[in-house]
C-alpha cells in the first residue's frame, strides 16, 4: 500500500466516529469505499487518463478534512410539491426507496479511486429530485456559499434525479470566498429518466489558491436529452471528469466546455462518453483560451459498443494560446466496435491569426482591441451553446472583463 493511500485511510480512522452520525445510507457504502480505495488509491500521475495532472502530489500536502455537515448551497426559488431540493439526510427520510435506488449506483466505487475516497468521507450531500412529469420553469440558481477552510479538503456530494418526462435546468456557481489554499473533492451522480430533459451549467470562478477535483457521472435513459456546460473563468488547479452512459436508445447528449486561464492556472477536462446502445447521439465541444504561464489539458474518449449501431458521435477541441509560455495538451479518442456509425473527432491549437489582426489594424482598430475582439469571437461558439440566454449574456460580459485584465 502506498504511503498516500495509508495517509487517507488513517485520516478516515481518525474521523470514523464523527462520520457515523451521517445518514445510514452514506454509512452503508463506507466499507466498500474503504476496500476500494485501499486497493485503487489515487489515480497515478502519467497514467493514461492523468497524463498532465499530478493528483498524488497535490493530495500529499498536509491537508485536514472538512466534514460538510449541511447542504452548502442556496436555491433561488421555492418549488412545487413533490420536487425536492435540499440535504441528503432529509431526502433519505422523506424518500428512502428513491434514495436507495440511486445513491452510490451511478458513480462506481469499485473502479474509481476518487469516487471511493469521496464516498468514504461524505457526511452530507445535496439532492435535487423531480418526480415523474415534474417541470421547473426557468432555471435553478445554486451557489456554493460556505468558505472553504484554509488547509482543508471539503468533501462535497450531490445526487440529481429526474424521473421520466421531468425537466430541469440547473446553474451551479462555484465561487468560494478568497482565502488560503483549500480543496474541493466533489462527486455528482445524475439520473435522467425516459423522455426527461436536463441541463447543467457549471461556472467556476475560484481563487488561484483553490484546488477543485470534480467527478460528474450521468446515466441517460430512453429518449432523454442532456445538455452539460462547464465554464472555468478563474481558478488555481482544476480537474473535471465527465462520465456519461447512454444506456437506452435515442438518448441525446451535448457537452460544452470553455476555460479562460491566466497566471499559473491549470485546467484539465476529461470526458468519457459510452454509447452502450443503438440510435444515440453525442456532441462535444471544448475550447480553451490560455494566457501567461497557464496550462490546459483535454482528454476525450468516446466508446461505441459493438451493438450500438446508428450512433452519431462528434468531438471537437479548439485552443487559443495568447502567450508564448502557455501550454496545451490534447488527446481526443474514438473507440468504435460498431460498423454502422457516424463519428468524428478533431483538435487544433494555435495563436490569433496575424492576417486577421493586420486586417483589423488597417481599419483603425488598436492591436489590443483587435486581440480582444478575436478572442471573444473564439469563445462565442461555446457560449452560444449555453441553453439559458441570460446566463450566456452574463458569461459574455465576464469573459470580456477577464480578457481585459
């Protein structure tokens, strides 16, 4: 057993008594999570899916554990009866059978060391639940409102359930207060039932001292529609994992990602899309704008199973370097075992077009404004995919403000 694995198992032993106060459903999975983490440990640096993000070194720092004992989010409005947004402990009490059906069943403890570690330490969680046919007009605003404690890992857990024909759009703002170095270790499980529609817009604006390690697992059923958008406008070290399984036919998935980095920031987005059945579609677009000494990483993998005929799957990664010292590593991948499919992937990395800059300068536009206009235009492809226009407009303003700094 590696020293860092033992460190976190010892940390669990020191907090095991306090964790027993958590809901029984969370405690039910701890033994399996303990065994899995003891076997798996943390993802190894330079392994296939972690070529550029050294999690063992980050986790080896002298972190303490912050047990989040409440749902650290604020919801923007009240909702109709039957719709639940609140703490996992309350959800388990009100909907025990639904909680047992979904918690710990979407994010795999046995094969993902990060999920196992999160499950081991989870003391509470956020739940969003829409019963069959329930629809939330507009969108839900959720913000992380607790300060992340200096030198601590905040273990955050969320479970989102949309039963058949339910509809919801969630805007989650990860904007913790300024402070000393802190880490968020997050696992989110999402179940999207038949003919349900779910949109998730995540926006990170965190201090340069912050570490964010987030794993999002989604399971889509027949004719469901899922739209995932992840935007990083300010950060320290970020690793976002997107795992989506299209488990029943005619499911549709769209993933959009955008990162704007500066200083020594590091953004690593990883996606794994599993087309397990026929007649499903997926469309991915990730774009990065990198400045100063920042680093960007994209690894995308699409798996088309042997029986997943008539799949349509598209993946694109486009990157813009605004500094000679910025770096981007990209690895798009297709793994196809069916023969009647339409699939493609592509990647480009480059600088602003000198011809376009010259053309704009000739028309009286300053070099600074020309660079700003072209950078904004580069980001627009992703921003235009955001399903809520008010949020998209606010993002356009924020991106321009960041680019002007």
